[in-house]
């Protein structure tokens, strides 16, 4: 009995035992938080955030650089987007490091359990098979969620201290929806890497495959599209000419680019954080003519990025569904 | 004691066209220690997975504690503890934490989980190692932690897949004694699979012999050998030398054909075979004197004569390694 008291364990003894699903979630969360790779990525993200915040704060005082006076009304949001070119802005960093975080948390989700021989042991416990997969997903998502919310709130808070101007309600909502979007974006990469962790037996294989997919989609895919674009480009001579050829050409190009989740994410974030953006596609002169350069309300901005949001959600759900099916069909044997 | 707790009928599992388990019928009684014996790849593990509902059978029925594991795996897993053949733990966590995790997956309240985990660690002899990381545990310790892990849910049945693999002989002995002790004390039914006969022989009440997906025989070891070697419970091995040349052992069957004929005439002798320079004689009583006399009378030199009784080893060899021909002579 003395031993029992000396342990840190039972704090709320009288409570009902936790549902097995939440037992899995809490264990996975503590695994993540304790793991070296998470700590390393976390410090990397914190460092880059500090860097981008610093450049943003340096440039935020000079609104002339960003050009349009419109941005002045959404002064606070510039914290996330402003840059002088020496360091990328906060959103670019998130676009870059978010996938890495998702991959790092998911690439060995299932195969490491398998290789350690713990999978068959857990599966012999009275839990549904999908608890494990869902638990892992939910745990990683919770960790990412907490991380991103605290990160954006931290940046907001620091900005508040340094600039001294509080964000307006709509600015704050935009910042929150930006966090949600980032979490969604990481969730996509998380699910993709979980899928690979089910498909491939070696964690190294699934990690490399995930990273390869990430590199391809963020770096090589746009390059590829630009190459194709050059071939398809309408004749320069006819450019001011009649018809909507250049217009539809731009449209096709953007459509192709938007197969990459990173493009979707950056489209969506820039629209959310720069209220002056009123369209993500090319606009004809007729459309722009007479438009008052006013910032859009949040609802309108969200409306613009709705397709991007749906696309990201769809990609995430697709990856999850694929992993779910292949995990449920997988025969669990000992290693 | 004779109340069946696991009943399997017509159980079949096919991978493509290959039937790994083929029409298995078996019933295991409450409170007994049952050994599932067979060479690697005989379908033991697959059968176990089907008992737990981890794999769906292609045909046939399984009932564990009166529940169908294919339809209600969760209910079965509440009552059955399973130790996989190469059990793994979360290396970064201590043995105690690993146990607590399992306990909480089984919905044990925290306090009770802690109490049981400590108690079980003491029982399996890891009382002082519970707070060490599972990553530094030796193979034997991991296996014992595995046993504690299986017992923490207070199961009615425990299923151990090759529990003695990779443990040293003393460790095996202790481990098996522990299992039997627990089984007797708490009335737990134990099903263990193995290809180590001697170990199984020591602890099992009954065994089932499993070859290429089929159960060849089941029963306790005495009845098993009596049934399998009906009429010939005794095996005598004889080596002879060529007539007149004691230093020349007989190596070819044609040299002793006459002797084999003569031996077949001896009363009490069933089968006579010649393999690898040795004559194997199955008989229903001790005919060694008559055999020696026959050998000498035929002019051969008797160099070696050994009486053997059938244990699991012979049963095993007869089925698994001796091939069909040996089985047919019985």
C-alpha cells in the first residue's frame, strides 16, 4: 500500500476507467511528446517562427514596402505574411515545415508496432482494430492542433506586445481559421504517411516514400507544370489579340497546379491572411475595372478558398479511408 | 473437468489454394493444459489466430467460452489472454508501464491495474525489474513479462504461441512450471503450441499432433503412444555384422534379406525394416532374446541391440520426419 501511494499514478481513483480508445490516444500523445523527433521538429519550428516574426516586426513599420494602403487596415495580419525577402514569412515556413511534421508523426505509426511485435499483443486486447489506427490519428492531430494553436497565439501575443495594436475581431478570426487550415494541411500529410506506414513494412521505406511524395508535390510538380506551360503557352505575338486564349491558358495552368496540396494550402492561407485578395484565378480587365480596392469580409474570403478547403479535406479523407481499409484487411501476425 | 471450453469443428483456412488448416476438429476442456504440437508451418499459429478472431476462417466453426470469435472478437478477447510467439513491448516504457497500458485497455480501474501489475510482476519474478525499461529486458524476462501481460486481464483461457522459443533450458523449465502452477491454482485453461516435444511432454495434460493443417492424433501421451503404436509398443534396434567377419557391419539390405525373413517368423514381432545399416523391429512384447538367438543362428554377428519405448520423440519422428512409409508400417 505504501508503494501505491508513492507512485505518481492514481490521481482520480474513483472515476470510471477510461475508454480504451482514449487510453490509446493518451498513450500515443505521450509517445509523441516524448519522442526526439518531435522535440527536434518542434525546436526547428520555434526557431523559424522566431526568425520570421523578427523579420515581420522589422518590416511591419514600413507599410510603404508592401505597397497598397489597404493592408494598413489589416495591420496585424502582416505579422504572418510580411517579409523583406531575407527570410520567408510565417505562412511559407508553415507550408514548408508542416508536412515534415505530419510525416514525422505518421511514417512509422503502424509498421513500427508491427516490427516491435506489439501490434499482435495490442490486437489481442479487447479493443476494436480500428481503435488503434483512429487513436494514432487523433493523438497526432491533437498534438499538432495544440502545437499550432499555441504557436499562432504565441505569435499573436508577441505581436501584440511589440506592435501595441490589438487585432480586430475579424483579424483574430482570420488567424484562428489560418490555424485550423494549417492543422488540416498537416493532417493530410499525416494521413499520407500513415498510409505508407501500413503499406510498407520498413519505417525507412515509408519515411522516404512520404518525403519523396512531399518533395515531388511541393517542388517538382510546379516545375513540371511550368515546363508544360511553356510548351502550351499561346503565341506571344497574339497576346493582346482577340479572344480569351491567355485567360483560359492561365486558368488551366492554375488548375493543374492545384493538384498539389501545397498549392491549395498557400492559396487558402494567402487569401485568408490577405483580405485584399479577391480572386485566386486571373481576372480580366473588365472584371477589375471599377472595382474598389477594398478588403473582403471574412465570409467572402472563405468563400473564395472554399474549393481549396474542400480539396484538402477530400485528399485527407481519401488517404484516411485508404489506410483504414488496408489496415482492417491486414492480417495481424506476429513479426 | 471435462466440460469443453474451446470447441473447433471443421475449421479450415485457405490462402489461395493452399489449405493451411484443413478440417480441424478439436475440443479443449476447462482447466486443462493442452499442447498443440507440430513442426513449423503446420498451421498452429493460424489456428490460434482464428481462435482469437484475428483471422477469419475459410470454413468451419469455432467456439471459445461459448462465443464465436469471428463474430464477437471483443467478447472473446476479454476472456482469452494471448502471448504471441515473439512478444514485443514498448521499449521506451518500463515493464510496469507496459502492463498498465494493457490493463487499461482492458478497462481496469487505475488503482486496481496498478495493484495487479505489481502483484503479477512479483509472481513472474520481475518484482525488482518492473521499473526498468522493457528495452533492456532479456528474452526470458520479456517472455515472463508477456505472461504477466496475459494474466493481467484475469483470463479464463491463456493461449501461448511457442512460449519457450529462444529461452535457455533452465528458463524454459521455470517458465513452464510457472504456467502449470498458475493454471492449477486459478483453474485457467492453457493452450500452448510448440515444436519442442520434451518441454510439452513435461507439462501438458493432453496434446494434439498437428501436421500440415491436420490434427493427426490427440490425447495424453500414454494413450497416444498406445494408440499410435497399437500392437507394437516396443521398438528394438539391431545392428549386425556379416557372417564370419565381425568387423564388417552390414550396410545393404540385400545382404540380410534372409535374416529379415527369419526375424519376421519370430513370435511377437510385427514389422521389420532395414534402414541405414540398422534393423528396426516393432514387437508387441520383449522379444530381444529371441531376436538375438535368430541373428546368431543365421550366422550374423550381433553387434548392437537396443530396446526403445515410444515417447513423443518417436511419435514426432514417425509423423513429421520419418515420412509416410514409416507411418504405414505401423
